[in-house]
């Protein structure tokens, strides 16, 4: 039996300098440029957003939901709360 794994887009919405200092992967689309860069995301895929504390990624998630994206996830409390 073949299982389908959904495509997931991991997006860091922090500024480029923050992303370069450390990240958990994915592409970097800063919140300040988010609406201008939506064309790089595929609405058919799940989108997981993260930032430092969860505030900016939550704002980004709301933007995507308003634009009709259905599979949008926010890393609650951001990457500062991950133990790495």
C-alpha cells in the first residue's frame, strides 16, 4: 500500500538576518515582505510558519487564511521555545 505524504512548505517569517543566525530550515519570507512574496507558496500544500516567538508567524498565518489557504499551521511560541 502506498501512502501519500502531503507536501509541506516550511516558512521562516523572521527577517533575513535572524534567519541567517539560526533556523530550523525552510524558506525565508520575512513578514515585512510576506504579501509581496506569496507567489512562491503553493496553496495546495500545507504551510508551516515559524518565527522567534510565534507572534509574526501567527500574523502570517492569518494573512494566508484570508487569502484562501486551507492548510496553514503556526509553530506555537516560535523557535525560541524549542530545545535544540
